[in-house]
C-alpha cells in the first residue's frame, strides 16, 4: 500500500507537469503569455507533493519592459508629423522659399528697366504667388494642428479604456487572491493592458499586497488605484490649441502634457515645441514682409509721380497675407516723383532681403534667410526625434529579450519536458503495477 501511494503521488505530479507543459505549448504564439510550471516538494513518509503552480515572471524585468514602451510611443507618434511637416515646408517649387526667391528675382529683373510695364506686372504676379504660398502653408499647418488634437482625443479615450480594463482585472485578481490565488492568465491580461497603456503615456506602477497594481502617470497623478479610475481628457482652446486634463474623484486637474510621455505626450510635445513655434514664426515672417515692403513702397513714387501704394494686407489674427489690387504703374519704384524711371526705391526694396528681423523663438536673421532658418530648425528637430526613436526601439528590444529570457516559452525545451514527464508518468505507473503484483502475490500466499 505504501508503494502504491508513492507511485500514485508520482503519477499525479507527472500529470500536473504534463498539463502545464501542454498549456505552455498551446500558448507558444500568444503575445504576453508568461511561462508556467509546477513546484514539487518531497512528501514526508515518501512520495512527492504538488506544492503550487509557478509563474515564471520577473517583476523587475516586466517593469523595465513597461518603462521602455513610453519613449517608443512618444517618438513614433511625432515621427509621422515631422515627415509631413518637412514635406509641407520643403524648399522646392510651391514652397514659401521658392515664392520669396521668385519675388526677389522679379524685383532684380525690374531693376534693369523699372519703367517697363511687363517687368512691373511680373513683380505683382510674384508677390501674389508669395502671398498664396504663405496662406497655403498656414492652412496646412492649421490642418495638422487639428489632426494632432483629434488624435490626442482618441489617444485619451484609449488610455481611459485600458485604465478601466486594468481596474476590472485588479478586482478579479484581488477576488481570486482572496480565494487562494489568481490565475496566471488574468495577471497576463493585466500585464498586457499595462504594457499597451505604457505606450500611450509614461506610467509608474505600485504592487499592492492584495495582488492589485496601482498605475500613476510619471508626474504622480493616479490613473488606476485599485478599482478606481481617473479619466484623461483633451480640452480645446479658442485659438485651436489644446490642453490635457484628468478627472479623479469628481475633480478635474490640469496635466502637464510635456511630462505625460508616450503617444499622448509625443503628440502634445510636437504641437507645443515644433508646430506652434513654426506657425508663429511663419505668421511673424509674413507680417514682417508685409510691413517692410509696404513701408518702403509708400516711400517711393509710381510712374505718374504719385506716392506708392502698399503691396500687401496682413491680418495678424489669422496670419493671412493678401496682395492688394493695383496697377503695375502704381508700384513705387522711383525715389523721385519727377523721374518715373528712377530705380532708387526699387534698389531699397531689393536690399530688404538683407534686413535683420527677429523671429519669435528663433532669434535674429535676415529677411531673405528667415525661411531657410525655419526649415533647418525643423530638420534638426526631426533628426533628433529619429535618433531618439532608434535608441528607444533598441532599448525596447533589449527589455523584451530580457523579459522573454525568464518568462518566454522555448518550444524545444517544452518538447523535451513533455517527453521527460511522460517517462516519469510511465515509470510511476510501473511502480503502481509492481505494487499490485506484490499485493496479489501476498494474497495468494495465504
């Protein structure tokens, strides 16, 4: 009887290991699945006990995995917007730079014969093209800002949905822990939800004794506290910009978007650090061009000796630049009302390309080089984001590999385990068979 009990304990232990190995093999392709095993202990008096199920998770490695997710989300979110803005603000035909070059080129050509109507008309056409290029660029930038705001709202909704899922899993895990232990699959689901959340916002987690995990934003603002959930929202301002808030316990708090991280932080940071400064600088450049040329033209005289008229109208509120209606002969190219063919004032107009201006957020530069400065700054920021994305991707890869080294499933290893536990099962069944033979022999001896 003793041999039978020992053999039976071995059979049950082997069966438990076979079940767990089968579960692992079935989940070879399941993302985020944590390898499981069985803890065996020696039974007093002989045999083996199935102590408990083991989850081969490493809290430190899973934390590093979550931490590595946020930079990838942040720089990935900004990458597509950088590429789009670089295309819009390029230096090729149709750009503001090309428009400025054509405008100054037309002024240069007109200086050869300031009285020639065709050359004057060419200046007006180039000025109209320049105004159109400014307006088109600003319209595209406003469209990108709208897209950023909409994607930020969608991302906030994803954050709220994942937070709800984590809170629900917290409740289920806490209940299971109270009744003897949470299934590993529930913990895997929660870990995967936290990993997805970490891509959308930089988070910090705190494990509680009841098995739940509290999730906070990097700034310390709570997102999930047990089963309680904070809700992130995007507030649209009158000027088209947006701000981030979080509602918790019936109170709404502002959130510093620059510290949010992840996709949401990447969208906010791109808007604040790149797009809005570029929009302000473009608006300022358009205003500088309108003011400088209008003032200089008004100091000159047209072909009939009358004072020159302003070339542009600029709306500071919208940044829109409009070409004023005028005849070619009304352009104030002459510096002397008595000599219509004089080019003194035209030469001063040409010289405006070297005029020093101060672009908000970019510093001092010449009028002619201002747009190139903006494009160069954008290219530098884009390159920095690409480098950061590459580095973040490598860090994420290393964190995932480190996690997989302890929690991942090795198909070859599991196949070997399956064969080993099968042999153990068969050996213990043989022990039971031998015990039965001994019992039968003992009975027959009487």
